[in-house]
């Protein structure tokens, strides 16, 4: 089935640093979504991308929909302790509602 | 606007039993999708319902089933539970147009002993 390769799997950074993570696929997606999940909770939608090349920001978060429609990245600037968690990318294939998820990036921040 | 709600939040069952999980979508959302999350397999799509009809199904055995009611609330059922069914079951709701944003509930943590 379709797979998303998300990297890195984990990151250990200092508070205030910028963070970058990305997802790639062999399939073309119509939509890319980025979620954050805290322990014991469901994923929370951070950013949605709908067009190839689209660059969207949400506060300190910036995400881009790759021009080939097969990749996306998420940047977090000036990280703060509440950014700790697991970040997931998810893609939607053309004509489908089903989300295909990456394996997640676990972010740990040293104060 | 209230978010997606799921009940119960936690369940403990034994092998061979069956379980029913419930999901209430965001008001106005008519599409409900279910996902299973495990440490080994990550987030996997189970099925999606719209207008009381299953519109798409993932690669899970027939022991996993679901339904949707006229008020868009959805339930999923797992029969003859196995140890490997222990997981966080997540429900997501969205507007019915394909490609819309999906919003997740807090999940139901199922433990099978």
C-alpha cells in the first residue's frame, strides 16, 4: 500500500532552536496535512496544504506542499517547551478521503 | 463548536469478547473515518462512512465493522478480540467533500488481555 517516509524519526533540540521535518512518498497526493499528537490524546491538525508549491504558515509553524506533489516539509521556528510531542504528516490520494500517515517525528526539547 | 467526542476513553476486554466504540463528529460534519494506532504499525485507516454508507475500507479483517447513524454519529465494532487488537482507536470527522481537513477525537484506548 501507499507509504509516507517521514524523517527524522526523533529530534533532540535546545529551546529556541528551529526544527525541520519532512515527508516523501512514491505516490502523488492531493492534500498534505500536518498533525501534532500529545501522549494519550488524538492528533491535532496544525496545517493543511491543498496545492502543489503552496507555502502556509500558522504562527511559528510553516509547511510546504512539494511541487511534485510527492513531498512536504514542516518547519517550527524558535521552539518552546510546549512544542514537545509527536508530529505526523498525512497525505490524501486523489479522489480518496482516507489519510495515509508517516511514522511520526518525536520532538524533545531541552530547556 | 464542540470537537469530536469518543466514548469510552478506556476499555479493557479479554480475548474472544467483542467491543463497540462510539464517535460523535463535529456538528455539520457528515463524514466519519476510523483509524487504528499501534506502536508497531502507526496510524492505519480502518473505514470511512458518509450518509450512513461505508465509502472506503482499509485492509483489516472482517472482525472490524462499523456503521453510521442518520445524525452522523458512528460506531465501530470489533468481534472475537485478539491480543493484537490492543490499540488506540481514533475517529476523525470532516465535511463530506473529498480532500477536506479531518479533525480527530481523543481516541479510545482498548486493551485486550
